[in-house]
C-alpha cells in the first residue's frame, strides 16, 4: 500500500476509534466488519477506503475530524474552526499549560518507546495518539488567540 493510502487508513481508524465502533456503525449503517475493512492494512483491503458520506457522518459526531484533517494535511492546508466549539473555560494561558502537559506526555512516551532502540508499531500508535491530542490543543489555542485579537 502506498504512503497516502496507509496514511488515510490510519486516520480512518483513529476516527472510528475516537467515536467508538458501535457509534460509528450506528451513524453510518455499516457493520463492524465493513468499517474495519476501510482501515485494514491487509493486502486484500488495500484499495478499499471509507466512502465520503460515511466519513462525514462519523465526523459529525466526532470531537475531531481526523480524515478531513488528514486530507487537508496532504494538500498543505490548515484547518480552523469557526469558534463556536471552543472550550469556554479555556484561554491562551490554560491552553499553554495543557499543551505543555501533553507535550510532556509525548516525550515520556517517546522515552519509553526508544529505550530499546526500536519503536514498535504499538509504541508508534501511542505516540500518534499523543501527537493528535497535541494537534487538537493547538487548534483550540489558535482559536483563542484569534478571539483575543479580534
């Protein structure tokens, strides 16, 4: 499977796991097996991707648009929210604290992962989860900064 296909499958898996497989099945009307095929890395399913209507349905209930963000990243595009979903209690100072804590978690995960000189697939997945969490925080921080400058 090429790099782009693998990248999209990983983000499709992150999206489904973010909302939960049962919820993803409910909003798309698709079975667990069908959804699993969309992000499977097996050669039998290498050319099978989640249809855009299913992505839209799942992202409508997800806290973060994983697949849309991945597609944007592939084109070098940055996404931003309209501000309606920004954490009400958070502002830039609290964002910096949360960002620092998540970055520390990523570094701790990296330290554990590299201890034996090799980053395993499971370790890489854990680090990917941390980087996605950092990405979410940075997006909220960007929105808070935009609000403060408006």
